[in-house]
């Protein structure tokens, strides 16, 4: 072991080669002429590789601009040395941060000779600084350095996000000035350890307070005196809210258990000691002061008929099976109650059961409701099964879901066969459109009346049914309907016989009236004929009277023939407005002759009805003609067309005639009753019969010397309803 004297020739060579920092001797143009081992290790190259390289090829381009400027300044005499940081590429490809100190060596006359450069690896320091910067600048927690007195010396940018302050707003300020008054006294009065944690509320920039949990670390100098305090604060507002919510939940759970009649229990399997909650004692009507916490005593409250089941389930639970059952108990007041018991077994470290705990819920009311529900179901089943009328249920699409025995008997199909049908598959083709419209209205909540429909029996014959719907409502929504079905085939036959009998009665009444009306002109004709037979003179004036009487007989016969026409009709969908426009054109000429204006006022363009257009025209011609004849002077007859409802169309014919006495209004429509001279009364009777045959209604309102209103309502065509809704929308 020896040391070299500074005057020894090898001293500086060894110092250069073995120096702990990198050293290079570079030409004034920048080439490294000689490098030491530390610089080679620093950059990953051997000495020959590094000496042959132009350092510009391994330095970062943006750093070279600064280095070249400093070199140029030294060469021009600006300075003899400079320091800078340059990033070099390590041979492995990574970046090496190097602090570089350069000194310019000149000769005796001042000419630049070379550069003597020291290199210090700053990579780790740079990484530490970057890591520190990342932590302080990007941490979601607030990091601060404070004086021992609590004055802020530095605070991280997270304070802007968490508290709304810019860091410079708090630097130099006393932290306690921002602490909630209720927490300030506590923080000032407590003692602190070198590493401590505190919870408090800090004022936000907008005035509200934020809960913080801060970890503090005292940094002491060599003498042990606190020099600074490092504090890391975290916003725990959400945690505080969660804890408060949890506490509220616990209180609410306890209250809910009381409301729901749920008690808890715990059983020590080793000592047989049992602990019950107050609610469980209340369920069993046991006073706390007389409670005996032994298992053997408590099982005596189990109903004797259920005791074996309870003990068996306890045994299974101790073997690892679920403990969940319903049973009856007898309270201390001998009241029988239904309870739901469930529990779990707790095992020790040796996997042996040592404790059970669980809950008991009073389900007496629920059990009563269950029994009531079962009774209700039995009642419904009995009503459906033994009802003499058929009952079927449909879903919203119209498919049959169920059918009672009576429905099976009526249709001839079994219940299994019926549930494969859509209800329209059983209907007579003539009833299909009407039934679909009826069911659609029903599902929309519109009240529908009973309907007469015909269905095809399994044997092929058609039977008449009277159906009554009832909605199936679940959660306030119509999900389908029940259809009560009554076979009225025999009743229909009976009704037809009654109608035939009624017709004969009407025919008899009508024949009497016809005989009376025709006999009068026949008597006159007979007299004139006898007179002419026994006289040799001609009587021209008698011929005119005879012609008049024959025309009256012809009129009566014509109207009698018209009376039978509604029995055969050709119904089709017509726009009632167009029919009325044709009537207006037909009778307009007759009205003009009396200076009467016929006006048609329609509240729309489309009024679809099923009708025989010729018969409907005859009806309105009769009404308008009556109005014209009732008006002795010029005036207006108004025809008003409107919707009476979604399913009916209303026509009003309003004249300005003499009116009809109130006492005669009830008799209008009787055969041969008339209020005008030369009338027979058959016209109104025929019109009323036509209207009824079309499913419509007729009303007459009149006031003397004011006028008469005839109001007719026809059912709207089901096929055109949707079209009309679309047009008016």
C-alpha cells in the first residue's frame, strides 16, 4: 500500500483514471480526446468506443443547443467555465441525466487549448425530484409543510380541487383560522405525538365545511427541536356520511324489526344459555324480569304438535343443514301464534358448533291472510266449477285461457281443446267484425253491454249465446276478461214465436185501419156508380170526385207496400254526408217552388254508417217533405250532421213550420194518425221502421208556431272508425 505525492508524475494520471466522477478532456471543437473509467461506466461504453464517438451523437438534440451556446461564449472570452445539465443516451438506450461542469484550458498567450469536463450522474436525483413532484403536484390528498406554530409554508395543488383555494391563498396563513369552531378548541387542547392523526372540519372556499382526516409527522433538527410539520390531509366527507348513514340504518333496522315483529335470539350450545331480544320477549308475552335463559325452558313455548319438527330441524342445523321453518307457539298467556324461525350455526376453530343465533318473526296476521286467500280461491273455484252458465277467461290478445265445465258443455269442446282457440275461431262469420270491435272497446276500458253472438258447436251446428263481459284487473291494468256465456238458442226460438204472434196482432190492427180508410172512398164510389147506372144523363163532375177517391185508395195501397220494404235490405258502408247531399239535390226543386232554402251543415267530411241508401233517402225525403208542407211561407230547413258520440252519428232536420201540439206528439208514428190534411200517417210509421231496422233511433221535438226538429241517430260503421279517427287527427 502506498500513496503518490502530488509532485509525482503519475499522481494526476491516477486521479484522472480513478476519480468517482466522470472526467473527459475534449478538444475546442468538442471531441472527447480522453475519458476516464467513471464516465465509461456512466454511459455504458468502453474507453475506445467513447473516445471514437462524437458526443453530439449521444446527447439530446434540445440540450446541445444550450451547450453549444455556452461553449461559444467561453471560446469568445466571455467566461472560463460553465455548468449545465445534459441528457445523454446510454448504450442500452435509456436516458442518463448528467450535470456537466466545463473549464476552458488556455495556453500562455491565452489561446484555447482544450476543455476539461466533469460529469456527475443526476439520474437518480432527477427521478426522486420527479417522483416528489408527481406526488405533491398530482396527489388527490393535500400535502403541506407547516411551521411549528401551524403556519402553512407549502401546500400541494390538490387544495384547489378539495377546498377551492389556490395554494398561494393559504401559504403564510394559520391553519386553525380555517378550522370549524367546534373542532378548533379540541385541536388546540390535545397533545400530539411525533406521528399522529386528527379528524376535523376545514372551511371550503365557498363557506361550507369539509371533513378531513390528517396524518401529521414532526420533522426535528439535530437538537430534537420541531423544525417543520409534514401533514397529509384526506377528504373523508363521504366516509363520514357513510358512517352516519350506517348509524341511521342501524337505528332504522331496529325500528323496522319492531314494526315487522322480528325478534332475535342467541343460543350458546355449550352452556345451553339463551339470550332473547326485547321484541322476541314481546312476541311470546314474556316479561324480561321473569325470563329464563335456558333452552330447556324456552322450548316449552313451542306448540306440542310442532315440537318434534322444531327439534328435528335444530338437529339438522347442527349437522350443517339450513335452519328455516314455520311453526306455532303458545305464549305465556296461552295465545296461539304463527312464527317464522331461521338461524345459523357458528363453528369454532376446530370446526365444531358452539353457538346458534337467528330471528323469529310473528307471521300470525300473514297466516290468517293466507288462509283467507285460500278460502277466497276455493269460493272462486266453486263459483266457476258449479255455475250453470259458461265462464271462460281471455287474455288481452283474445286467446282462451280457461273454461269451466258449463262452457265445455255449451260448446262441445273440452277445456284442453278450448285453450287452443282464439275466441273468434268459434264465432259465426257474420258476427266476426262486430265481436272484434266490441272486444277492442272493452280492453280500452269502455263499458260494453251484453251481446248476442252465434258460435259453432263442435258438432257443426250454430247456437245463440248471450255473453256478459267482466274485466280481469291486475295492478290497475286490464289484462284480459271473463266472459259469462248463456245459451239462448231455445229462448231465441221462443222470442221468434212471440214476434210472429205480435206481427199478427199488428196486422189485425193495421187491417182494421185499412178497412176503415178504404171503406169510406169505396162507399162514395159505390153510390156514384149506382146513380150513374139508373140515370140516362152523364155526370162529369161525379167522375172527378170518383177519380179523387180512387187516387186516395191508390195512395193507401202504395204506402202499405212500402211498409214491407225494410224487411229486405241491402246494407253497405255509406258516407251519410253524401247520402244527404243527394237528398238535398232531389227535393231541392220542390223547396225552391215555395221559396224554401234547404241548408246542409256537417261537422266533418266522413260519417260512415251501414245502411240501405235507397231506404235512408226515402226516410229523409219524407221528413224534409213534411217540413216543406208544414211551412206556409218562405224560410229555411236546416240539416245538421254531427257525431253524437264515438259510435253514433246524429242527423237533425229543423224546419220553421207551424209545429205540432204537445198532446199529439206521443201518437206520432201510429198508422193513419196524421196532423196534416190528406195524410195517412203511414209515411212516419214506415220511416220509423226503417230507422229501427238500421239499429238507429228517432226523436221528434216541436213547438207551436216555432217549428219541428226530427233527430235521427245511426250507429257508426265499425270498419271505418279507425279511418275516421286518422282523418280527423
